[in-house]
C-alpha cells in the first residue's frame, strides 16, 4: 500500500512539473486586405508596381509566438522594411500593433514595446476580458482539431488616405468612424494554453487562426517543448505609458505630420498615408 501511495505522489509531482515546464513556439502569417485606391493616371508603370509591392510587404508578415502556460512573447520573425521609391513618403500608423508584445494571461496584463516616429514606447495595460461565444463548428488546421469562437467589438476605423503631388488634403479623410465587427477565432485544446497571436486570448486552447474582417492571422507551424528551452523576457526599454496615452501620442504626432506636410508641399513630393484603427 505504501508503494502505491508513493507511486501516486510521484506521478502527481511529475505531472505538475511538466505542466509548469510546458512551452512551445508557433509561427503565424498575417495578411490584410488592401482596399486602397491608387489613381493609375497619376501613378503608372514601374512606380505603381513599386507602391503595390511596398504595401504588400507591410501587410503580409510572419510572427513568432513563444509561450508557456502563463506567458508569451509575440514579435515579427524578420523585420525587413520594403525600400521606399525615391521621392515618396510612405506612412503606416497603427496603435494596435507591437514590435514586441509580452502577455501574462495569469495576471491579465500585457507589455508592448513599440518604436513610433523614432521613439521607443513601453505600453503597459490590462488584457481585454473577451466575451467569446462558443460554436459547435470544428475544422482542422494542420494536424490540430480547432473549435470556432466569435465575439463582437466596437472599433475605430480610419479610411485609408492618399495624396499624390499634393492634390488631396489628408486631414479631410483622417476622421475615424465607429463600426461593430465580428472577430472569428479557431482554437485547439490540443495545445492547452490561454493565448494566441497579437492580443487575442481567453479561450481554452491556443488560437491558431483569427479574422476580424480585414486582417487574417493563421498558424503555419507549431513546435511543442523544443529541445532548446525558449526564453520569455518581458521588454523593459522605452517611455512607459498606458494604451490610451499611447494612442493620444500617435494621434497628435500624425496630426503634426499632416500640418507640416500641408505647409511644406511645393514640389513633386508624393505621399501615401495609411492609418489603421482598432
């Protein structure tokens, strides 16, 4: 009887140890719809192709999510900016993205390190408490059986704005509008972590795919318990702000850039500005 009890305790301790030590890496591909109209009568030939390639480079990226039971780090796998055509200023502003995103689902908080307009910010705030609705649908993503969940969210949507040779006032298109969107996620209980790409979390398994109607993020590879132990280190460099403060800073900076552009445009400069809300 003593041997049986000792064996049971040993198994429980081993199970607890494995759960604490559980970790992995997931690779995600993101793709965003490019609902951007370019006037081919003003931009033609090779310049038009360069702009489309540049936009595609900015909207199709690869990310790595490194995770354990309670923490994760999400960052771009390879940051290579597409070269900007000579004489063109290309601006993409997003308050929802991160250079390095640390999440702690146990403590329900995140730290996002972001470099914007040449300055590094450290955004610290609470994770959203998502109101997911579970559905009975399932599908396979790779070798994993995934379950469907959805939620509604109110977001600010900026219309993409563009100026070619100063013929359009950017400030007139910069006002956001509020829309309700449906976010669809597919998660697998075969990877029992309450996390996912970007700031998505709150489901009983790793989120392998998410779509908000504009952007799709899908997992292409998972490595569980790799031989080389992964390191999850919360970023600590940058000016510390909360999410609302960061959004206000970006908004103010974008307005300053617009004002400066309107006062200084006097040549053949070309500018494309894309603002992503959410």
